[in-house]
């Protein structure tokens, strides 16, 4: 909370026309809205909950502000502020294609608009829009929602979801599930033969298993139908579309079949190369590689889902199989399969939408557990061949660059300090690694938060990330609207966060009128983003 | 037999008029052309408050007196009355002498007569007043006049706190505390006495002082120092009210829509809860927008439209525009949260004309007017939001052009923020109600974690609600334990957790507060076996039982050598060493008292080791033998609180509360705002017990008296914005109450202001502290309200340490938010929680809403409160 800055000084920032403008921009505003918590902000003396870590954070924030403002003065043209979006509820459209709790969403949209949020993100589910039969689309619910968003005057980012979700329960299309009953090999499978039924295996991308069509064709037609149905919104209300790349829409293998339980240290996960088609690709690849014995199965010495890296040989810190030629062979193949799959879908999407002014993006997960080990085992099982000795993300970023797509990166709210020590996790470092790859290749990034219920100190972390990486992160989507989002415990914090990002205009009482001559709202906004 | 003059005054309430008009309320569609009008008669029950006034007055001369009984509520009032003669034994009534009976009196059996009240000639400001005057002479042998008031129309009887009204004409009726106009100030214990509703009559004041009392009478007769008095007793009568609703339907020629005009004469806010039905079904459907103004969607099942008030008159109306394609308009009326009106058990229903039936004579003027209504309400959300955004923009341009108007910008900021918060609150309430499992989980978790339940004798679990299980009369039946036993389940179902039973020991006074042999538990309330039975019964229904133990004093059984009663009998046969030395009446040989003396009996010297050890043994025996869970400690002012700690440590009660009752501070007869010294004395006593016992919050009771009676609600906040009683300083040890067997009941030493009891309960039952409800209140006409408040307290898990934020304490209104969950308000003034307050308070909007309503119900000021009701209803019931 850099709020202490407000109370203590009128820090000057390196712009002549804004001298004497206080940082923070909140002034008298807060007491009305932020009940008790605001009091903490005003006096450093009153009950900081945890003393030392927050003080450090405060200092850090002040320093970085100073740094950035220096940078800004050096730059000729200030970059645009980060746009802020908020995700709509996952089940905003019900499975019978009506808008769920429309009234709440309407109220929510208006609140967001008043707050100065730029837009909202809407998940569009394969299992809802193409629920009954292939090619039989029903966009009515989504169209109604898009209309609501348009009316309020917000922008809309569409996430095309080719996966299923369990909470809330939104399955794959019925007809796909039926096919899966008879042909379970369309799903990913782990070593024990357990299927992951929430999305199709990337191995079937080009196999005509869906009533004679390949999944890629089906996805393509889905995108085409979407495009024609939403033509009137594209480029005006709809400014961005992301295409689902795998489990939870992310480019990865489902190396965990079950969602993590809170605050439990996760094991390393398992490789998901055991469905019939994956195995046959592996076999072909091994034969082509000249070592057919390597293609008979996946690594036999990999740990199971919940085991730690050193509990078996493959991803062991020192002398593990991952550092052997076989390990390199397998991991290269495994990760390349994922990258090729991502490339197929991104190119599909970008060619579909290349004639409309919307930005296409895809989501890359932030697999940060065990990042501090040498083998990065969780990333390996998820399909990222990223170890102490190999950068696994250059290749991933490359497909985004090649298809002129943006990358969506979650985990902007996670900070290293709040990860359990034993997990050897580092979301910050991983984020920095991916973002620097994006910088190098000129790929823009949309940030997201990972934790729906608010990571500890999450807003601080988000702000830091937007600040540090403001060259490539140009949009942030906060996940997600719902009961918790609007609860008195959460919403005031969010409001405060938003105001710092987007609404310097509202700041007035701290502004001496004769000294603020030429502040236009645009400049204010830009400046604010640089400081915030 | 009532005279005609009485019956003719019944307003429109007579039965014949109440019958619904016989007319077809529905006819086949085709019979209706463009215009139809229906009229429905509505009956509803309304509670009306009024007064019974009793006046005793001497008329022409000193011998001749007049008793007037009046009532200001409409009704067919009949006085059912009888007398006691001077030498009567027992309390049976007799018929009054013939010369005393007013005309129109009818004898009832052989002990009473009934006389109708007449409409008074003195009509005050249009208010009806019924009155009966009974003339009598003091020469007769009448000791008292007893009566009850009966409303022949409804068959209801009105008594005084469950007993007959009694007007004593001679002085020696002291054994019966129920008499009216009794002189105050005879209390055994010192304490402040307030003049309640009794006022001296003007006519009497006009007499030279002393004349009333100095009547010289024959020595053979008992002295009659009859004093005139005037008292009012509030009563609540349920009155059947006739209203009607009329609906006219017609077809708009231009739009082919059905126009429905609903009009009613029901006063206050009336909500039409409505929907539309298609030809074939019973299912309610919600039509497309637009809706009339003030319409909300209720749970996606129905619409609720608040009728617009008619100008200058009672009632309201609204215009509904309905699309084609529906066959019926169905509705019920909602008067308040609990009152719905329907048509003889079914929904009202209005057939709508189909498109084929076109109106013959279009009426342009009306349809034009209607257009306007339609356009007025069509403000799209976007337009609205845009409006506010424009405000922001203009605000910004104001700033940038250097003409910043601080106040203006602040206002618009606030309005934007309020709007945002309102929207967020709205979204929140819907989202959370639409995912019940999620929200419930969250709630249960957070609540289970929060209050650590640790039991201590000063607080019990912290969630206790006491019921005082007796009043000053309870000993009279001789079998109170068995009577109360029958109510055990009821007491439990209301939500009480602890019951306080009367003192169990054999006692010189029948009420039990003058104990003799402590081990003899056969009292006027029942014998020891019955006592065990009732304790067992309460335990079965999950209620803890407090024994009322009198430790301060004890009545001796024998005289000492000087003929002074100070030698005790029974199992604890102490001698005069057990009696404090500083009360000359009892010549004790113990040490000086460690507290104040109670002068009616020997005070026990607790500094004596043998006394303490005997008392500890006795308390432990009570715990074990009888099963008592804790203690109500009588007159603890009489000795040092440290001894109490000793007794509590030994007997390990679940809960203990002491009665530390002394006078509040007054300056020139007016209660001081600051009662810190008073509460400090109570706090000090609790402190002396090391917090092992709570204490009755006498301070709060006293302040409530002034605040409610004199409309000085500002008293309810101390200088630091906290509650001004003990509950503001040490809430967990404060046992709040508004009445007990001494202050109220038939003793009335310090009675709570009449008619304000429910406000008092709204205060103590929503506030921190451990509330105690008096038997008479819990089981007489306040029962349902108290029960609602108790269950509210339990549902919201308000406990003795709950937080409280006083949001308003002004002349005529007091409001507070407790535990950020419950908003309460008392007093006639206006208060409604701000959006922010509402939003911030609770996880349970519906509960909170009900809470507010139930409190508002106690204080009906229709116009304002119904508007709150609707505002909050709109906030809560958006689903």
C-alpha cells in the first residue's frame, strides 16, 4: 500500500505541468467508500496488519515510482495506459442459452463502467453454443449479453472455450461427449489410463474423429459462425478474442486431473502422453529418431501426480533421467507436440479474424511450482521444456509472434513471498522469464490474476507487475465478477485498485486549482499509469 | 341490551356492512367490451392502539364519588364489574348495590353486572370516546370495585396485566398489589420511583391540601382516605377494516395493448404483486418491459409494483400497460411484509380482452396520458450511466479549466461513489442469493470461526437469553412450579436459554425473599419434589435454570436473651455471631457489614468463616440436589463482591447474575445524562467478584425510562458514543432488563414506561449484553413481538460481546448497527440505514431487512417507514 505516500508528502514527479500533484489521487474520496480499511491507509500509526513486509513493499513502491518517472521523462512518447477488464461470471450464459442473473450483471456492468473499467471478458463455451449437434449453433444468450455490454458502453473480450469446467459445471458439447464414450482416445490419458475428459487431446487435432471432421475443422467452423453472428460487434464492442488452447483454455497438458486444493503443495504432475494417438506419434517419432525403443511408452521413472521431484528418478535434481539423451528426446517431443498444437489453433484464429479489427490471443499458464529446482518438473509435465539449462518459452512465444497474437498470462497477483517455501515455487521469476521472451519477440501481454478469491496482497502484486512490465503488458483482466467480487470484503479493495489505475480524473480535492492548469484527462491518465 | 346510542357509533364496522357486495366478480370475456370495471371489497385486520382511562373523582360532596371508565377506541364496549365488600373474605366479586348500578346494567349470574359504555358527550378533536360513570357513596361498605372491559363486537376482554382492574376504596387492601391509583413509595428497597401514568386530578389539586385525607369518619369504620386519581392503560384492539380495490381494464385503441387501472383506498404503501397468465395455464408469467414506475421483478416469478399515492387522500393507484397475448392479469396485494390480501383465498384475477375484441369508443385523452407514463419510465440503464459519466466529464473539465468547485466536485464524487456502491450492493445480493450453496458455506464457516464459545459463570456461553420465570403474584396459586412446568417447552421454543426461578426456600414472606431455613425448599411456589421436577423438565427442553438465592439476609427463628430475633433455626442453626454488628435492630455480634444493610431482616455477616463455609455447602447442595445451573443473587449491595466470588468458585455455576440496585443520579428531579457514577458502582461490584458474575444493568433500564418516556433518545449514547449503561462499559457482564418482579408486576416500584416496553425490548434484545425478559411480558400481549426479537437475536448470533455502532442518537430517534448485521431503530423520528451502511453490514440481507421491519412495526409511522420498507425491499428482493 503505497498509500502512506499520500499522507506523508507531495512527491513531485518529473513533469512540469503536474508539480504539486500528490501521488495516489484518492484524497477525500476514500472515507466514503472504504469503510474501516481506509483508516489504515491514512495514518501509518494505525494498525498495519503485518508490519515489516508491508513497509518494505511501501518503500519498493516509492522507489520504483521514482525510477519510472525518470524513464518517462527520457522517453519521447509515453505509452498508453493499461486497459482494465473484468471477467464476467463463467456461467453468465446458462446451458439453455439464457443470461444468468441478468439483473446482477447489468448492475455490475454499470458499476464497472462508473468505476472507469474499460471492458469485460466473456467466456463463450463450446458446450453451450454448439451444444446439441455439430454445426448447430445457438448464440442467442451470448448475443444478448454482448448487447448488454454494448449498451453500458464497455468493451468486450471474448474467450472461446473449447474445454469444459467443473465449477460451475459446463461440459463439452453433448455430441462430443457421446463420441468420447465410444472413442475415449479423443481425450488425454495418463500412465494409469485415466482420461482427462474436460478437453480433447491435442493428438486428435487433425484426425477426422468428430463425425468425419477433425477437431481443428470443428473449431474453425465454430470461430466462423461466431464471427458472422457477432459481426456487428466485432471491432466496436468486441476488441479481442482469445482462443482456447487446452485445459482451462490454457496451452498445456492436463498434468493434473484435479484442481489444486488451496495452500497444498502440489506434486509435479504426470505426463499425459498415454492416449492411443499420442503413443503412436511417440512411436513414429522414436523410429524416425533412430531409437524405436524410446517410443514404446512414456518415461517409466516419472513421479506420480502428488509426488515431489526427488521421489523418483526422472526429474530428480541431480542425475535425473531428464538430463540424459533419452530425457531430452522425450521432453523435446512432448513439448513440441504442445507448441505445434498451439500454433495450429492460433493460426486458425488469426486467419479467421484477420479481416476484423480485433486482437487474437491465447493463454499460457504460469506453472510456477518447483520453478526453483533445476528440472522444473511441473513445467515439464505441463509441456514446457524449461529447465535450468534450457529456455522452454522462446519457442512458445514464437508461435504467438508468428501469428501476431497476444499472450494472456495469469498469475499477475502471485508473489513469491506467499508461496509455501517447500514448494520451491517462484511465480515472479517465471513471469519475468516469459515476459522477457515476449519483449524480445514483440508479443504483447494481457495479464490476469489467478486467484479468484484474492491472493494475499494480490492487488499490490498486480500493480507491481503492470508497473514493471508496462512495455508489453497493455491490458489486465481481473477475474472475476460474482458474489465474492461484489462482496463488502472485496469490492472496496478492487475499487481502490481500479481508481489508481484508471481514474486520476476523480481526484480533485487535493488539487489546487490554480496549479493544475493544463491537466487534461488523457495526460492525467497516462501519467497515472506510469506512476501507478 | 346496550342502548342504541352505543351501537350507532361503530363507524363502518358493523357486520352487515362488512359482508362483501354480492356481485359477479368475473364474467366471460365476450361480455366485456372496451371498458370494464371491477370492485373488490377487502377485509383486513389492523391493530389499533388506544387507552382505557380510569378516573376516580369526588363529585358533589365528599361522600359522593364517581368512577369513570373510558375508552377511546371504537367498539361495543361493556364494563363487566363487581365489588368487594369490606368484610368479605377472599377475592370473590359481589354485585354492587342497586343504587350504584347505572341505567342499562344487566346482572350476570350473581356476582357481576354488565353496563355498556356510552359515547361521550365530550368529543375531543373528533376522536370518539366511550365512557361510563358509576356514582357511589363512601357510606357504603364497599371496599373495592373490580372490573374488566369487554368489547362485545369482537368478544375480546381487556384486563390489566392479565388480572382484573381493581379500584380500592379503603386503605387496607395492601395485601393485593393490583389496585389502581395506589400510592407509590411503599417499596421495601430504596430506589428511584417514578410517577408513571398516574396523574393527580386537576380537580383534586384545586382542593385545599389535606382536605382529602382529613375526613373525619366514624371510628367504627376503617379510615377512608380516598384519593382521586386518573390512570390510562394502553390497549391494543384488532379491528377489521373495510377497504376496496377497483380495477378497470380497457383496450388502448392505438397500441392494441390492455390498459389496467388499479385503485385502492388502503392507506399506506400498497404493493401489487402480479403476473400474467396465458389462456391455458395457471402459471404466472412476467411480461416484457416496460413496467409501471416503482416496479421490481420478484424472483423471476412475479412483478411488484408500488402503487402511487393518491394526492391528498388515502390510497393509491397505478396504471399497467399489458401486451397482447395474455388471458388474465393475476394479482394479490401486499400491505406489509406479513400482510397479504387476496380474493377469498385465491388470487385476484382480471380477464384481459383478446385482440379480436376491439374497443368501440377509443378514448383519446386517456391513452395520450398513458403514453406519457410510458415514455417517462423508459430510461435505459445506459442512458442513466452515461448521464453520470457525463457528470464525471464535466467535473474533469471543471478541474482542467481551473474552476474547480470543491464542494460541487465533492458532491458529484459522492454521488458517483454512492451509485457504484449501490450497484455493487445490488449485484452482490443477487449473485449471492443465486448461488445459495456457496454463500451458505461461506457464512457458516465465518460464523463458526468467529465467536469462541468459552463458558464462564459471568457470561454463560455468551449467547444466553434469560427469561424471568415468575412475577410478584406467582406464589399465590401455591403450585407455580407445576404451572410453569407446562410452559417449559414454550419457553424453550421462543428461544430462551436460561430461566430464572423464584427463590425456593421456606420464607417469612410468601414471595420467598425472606428466607428462614435454607434447607427447607418447600415454598409457596411448590414443594421440593415439584421443584426438582421442573428443573428436570427445563433441562429436558435445553434450558438452564437459575436459582434465586438470598444470601444477604435471613429470618431468625428464635429470640436472643433481649427478645431480639437473631437466632437461626433449621439445619444452619447459626447464632447472633452470624449477624452483622452495625444494624441496631438485630443486635448482631458479627463484624460490621461489608455493604449496605437491608433493614427488614438480620443481615448475614459474610466475613465469618463458618457462615461462608455453610453457604458454600448449601449452594453446592442446591446444585447437586436440585440441579440448578446457576444463581440469581439477591440484594448483592449488602455485602462485598469478593464473597460472591468465593461462593461462585465453590459452587461452579454455569451462569450467575447479581442484583445490584441503587438509584441513578438526578439533578432537580431530572435524570442526568451522565450516569457513569451509577454504572461505575455496578462495575465495581462485578469487578469485586472478579467477573465471575454478571449484574443486572439497572443503569440501562433507568436511562431507557427517560429516553422513551420523555422522547429523549439522545440519552442512549454516552459522551463517547457508546451505550450509556453498564452494557457500554462491560457488555459481557451486563444483564440487561426492562422489568422484574420488583420494578413491575403488581409491585410497580419502578415501572417501565407504559406502552414503551417493546421499544425497550427492541433495545436490549438487539444489543450486546445478556438480555433478560420479564415473565409478564413474555407471556402476555407482547409475546409474539418478543418472540420475534428473540429469534432474531438467535438467528443473527448476537451475543453478549457483539459490537455496536450507534448510528443515530437524537431527540426523537435512536439507531444502531450491531455486529454489522442488524440495524435497529427506535423512536418516532426518521432513520434509515444509508446504502453504505446496509451494504457493509451483513451477510444476511434478508434477515437484516426483517429486523428493520420488525423494529419499525413497533413504532408505526406509516408514511416514512413503509418507504424504508420499500427501499430496503427493493434492495433485498431484487432476485
